[in-house]
C-alpha cells in the first residue's frame, strides 16, 4: 500500500477528530466535574500588618565636615588630589579695526550706457585698478566701496569712516597737442596775432582734451590687460 501525501493528511485529520470526540465524551460522563478554581480569601482574613498605612520616615543628611575626606581625596581624580578650579576670565570683544584711509588717486573714468568704470591708482603701490560701481577697492583699502560715479569725480563709501570723494586729477591727463601753425602771411597783409590769454577755438580745444583723455584711458586699460596676461602666463608656467 502506497502512502501518498493526500492519504497522510486524511489520517492526521481523522485522528485529530477522534481525539476531540473522545474528550467530549469524557466530559459528558462527568470526568473532572469535581474540580474548580480556588476562590480568593476574604478581606478580613488578610494580614493586618499589610493593611497598615505607610509610615513616612524623615532622613537627615550628615554634616558637611563628614565629607572632608571626599573633598581632599576626590574619587574621580587620577592622583586622588584636589584640582585647582580655574575661573574663566572675561574675554573682551575684539574691536574691529576701521578700514585703512583712502589713499588713492582717480586716474580716469569710463562712462558708457553699459559700462561705469573708475580707474583708481593706489598711491602706495602705483597700481591702477578698474573698479565698477558697487565693487570694493583691493588690498588694504578693501573697506572702501565705489558708491557713485560721475564724469569728473567718484564717491567711495568707507562705512564707519563715512564717504570720500575723489576728483579726476588733471595731472593724469596728457596735455593737449599744440595748435597747428598759423598760415604764412601774404604780402601786404600782416599776420593776425591772437589775443593773449584767449583761445582761438574753444570747441576745438575741448575736443582735443576729450580725445587725449580717452586715449590715456585706453592706454591704461591696455596696460592693465597686458599685466593680467603676463600674470596668467607666469601662473601657468609655475603650474607646469
């Protein structure tokens, strides 16, 4: 006879049903009817000492003198010797030094619809820097920021030191080229001498000054670009 899993399951379930049927038959015959759970004893029979209220006991701490040895030989010290208590000293706030005085010269101004640049020369290093509106000066004068730019002056904001105005230095602008020579006088007509202290053509003089100043600004910008290119090439050589 081959025992398959299905037959084995049937036998197990049949045996369990037979066991339950036997237990039910024994209970019907009254087996185990004389047993019941034990009832708790009445409250009157409990120990009277357990029914007494709790008594609060007041404890008194020993005097401070009894802890003298603990103070002289501290438990949490490696050498069991008292350590000196270091009281931290009050640290004074560090005073923020004001920015360095503005020691610079306004060498040029570039004003276009899209660009506002001031050419500022550091009096200590004689280096010309291009500063846009809102940018700070480099180096020790970093506390000064270009606030306003006009055709003839620039305003710098130094925070606690207030504001400082730099005017365009006329010495930085090249002199205007000399006027062209006068035409030779024709025979019979003496040459007309210009009046002393009076320019023959003021508009031409102003145009020459503006052109010369623009050429000077371009020269300074090109010089600065050349310095930046040389610094970049030197840094590349150092990296290699």
